[in-house]
């Protein structure tokens, strides 16, 4: 399992490194610079609004399905025939709830027109994720990896054509940005559907209400967790846009800082996508997950600390490099520190989900939402986008700590005191190096590179990152597999 995880995460990272940075920095940054903070801020606020209601599109089905298909491959045809129909019904409920919510919030007709396409995009995106959960549950990681970047690749093609050519003879607006996303999602959904159907023994769309009732009952805890996590991850732009007189502009400034966090989070999310089916299968077979957890910690947590600290230190320089419009590095410098918390959540939250500890996770998430909303209502009127950034960072850090403690307590993971001591040593030495580098290195690009490189090298020296162990997993386990076949 460790070897399968490593091979596929390497392929997935390489594939995403080729596509997603260009999408985020080449396309999204260019779009925001082109349309201004106010227009992009409205888009970002409306996008966050549609994402808050996204739970209704899924009701925890995707995570539930991923886990179930990984454990019981033979149920694919039965599950897909029923769930595909259910997803369409949930889509109608989602559209209805979003429209009602939009009316209650007070969106105007021009805002509603954009909102409708964003709602459609959310439905298509959710359906793609569900389709991929089947492919992932079958452990077809290569196919899933390609699908994970297909929509962004198409968006780069379509939006890049609109931005940098004049084929359609139009003036580029935020609306065209959204329309291009819709077309990209639609093409990806069609391709993913064909792949899943080809793996089914049969596909007969139907609604078995007794079966769906049982499945929804099982998936409801997943649904509640998704809703709560979306609330404390995505509510800041909505509150900024609604609470402040210059809310659209403040939401745009927050979006500038949040974008890089989103980029890094997308890379970190590659790990739980692979880890959930692996953890589920190992826990079902009562295998020790400790080694896989330790390997994932070294690959996720250490780099996340080094990168987030370096980004925070040089936050204003990074913002000035990316954006032509007024920006504040303070917002980005605070938001990005939450990346470590997000990475920890992706690892230990995934482990707890695979183990079925949804009740504990939901209690944690309810508490997190309460804290987050209270902080936002207190901080946003006083500090605007910077207040929202502090709220986000605080919530991410607290939830990460709670999930880490829960994972060790519930699953009785072994605590390596020697490794903890080495980790504390790494933190102290890294903090000292940050002070020295910022004092003596005046060119920020060099300082950023040296800081992150030193963090990784120091982790290697302290054996927090162990390439020998990675190579052992890759090659020795391959030899074992070959010998077993012989």
C-alpha cells in the first residue's frame, strides 16, 4: 500500500505541477488584474456563496462512495445506477435552495445572472468528483489523476484564447471567465461518465427509495461534516461583501491572498484523495496504518510549514509581483499560515473519516463554525479583510490540533518521542534561520528560495524527511511483489 501511494502521489504531483500553477497564476491572476478587484470580489463572494450550499449536491455521498467502492468493488454497478439518479435530484434541490438563499441575502438581477452559472458549475464539479470517487475507489489512480487536471487544462485553453487572442471579437469580462468554466466542466463530466459506465457490469438509472434511504442515512454524517467544513473555510468572502460598505473590494483583496492558499491546498488535497481508499482498505483488513501515516507526515507537514512561513515572511513582495491593483500583503501573510493547519487536517481528518469517526469530527466542526462566525463578526467590521484572515488562520489551526489529538487517541497511534524531539529541533533551527536570512539576504526571491531549501535540507539532516525510506518502499516492496508472483 505504501508503494502504491508513493508511485501515484509522485505521478499526481508531477501532473498537477504542469497544469494547476499555470491555471492559478497565469489565468486567475490575469483575470483579476484584467477585471479589477470589485468585479472579481463579487465573483469570489458569489462563488463562496454557492460553495456553502454545495453540501446539498453531495450529502457526503462522494466520501462514502469512495470508501465503499474501495472496500467492495463489486457494488459499483448497483451504487452507480442509484446514485447517478440521486445526484440529479439533489441538483434540483441545490438550485432551489441557492435561489431562495440569494433572494434572502438580497442579490440583484445582475448578480443573480452570474450566480446561476456558478450554481451550474458547482453541480458539474460535484458530479465530476462523484464520478472520480468511483474511479479512485477502484484504485485506478492514473486515470483519476488525469481527470483531476482535465477541467483546468480545458479552462486554460478556453480562457487563454479569450484573454490573449481576439478570435471572438469580444471584450473580456468576469462573465466570460465563468462561461468558459461551465464548458470545461461539462466536457470533463461527459468523459468521466463514459469511463465509469465502461467499468460497470450494468447501468440502469433508477430510484430505489428504500435503498437510497439506507444509503443517505449512512452518508448523512459525511454530509454534515462537508457542510460545516465549507462554512468555516468559505464564509469570510460572503461576510466581507455583505458586512462592509466597500465589501466587494475587500472581498477582492481577500481573494488575492486566499488564492495562493487555495493553490497550495489543492496540492495538499492530492494526498487525502489517495489516502482515503488506502486507509479504508487497510483499516478494514486490520493492517497497521502507522507507517503510512508517518510517511505522509514527512511528505505533507514538513514542506507545508517551510512554504507557508516563507510565503508569510515575503507576503508583500509576492502580492506586488502578482497584482497590478492595490493589495495588502498583511492579509496574505496571515491567511497563508493556515496552510499547515489545512495540511494536518487533510491527513488526520482523512484517517478519522476512513475509520468512521464522523460523530467526533462533526462535533469538532460545529465548534469550529461557531468560533469562526463569532470571530468574523467581531474582526471584520474592525479590520476588514485582515480581520477575516485572522479568523481563517485561527480556525484552521485549532481544528488541525484537535484532529491530530483525536487521531492519536482513537486509533492509538504510537508516539515516537525521538521524532517529536527532532521535529521540535527542526522548528527552533528553522525559526532562527528565518531571522538570519531576512536580515542578511536583501533580494527577496533569493531569500525565499534559500529559506524553503534550508527547511527541506534541515529536515533531511534530522531524518524527518527520509529519502532512503521512500526508496525502500518504492523498490523493496516491488521486489516482494515480484517474488510473490513467482
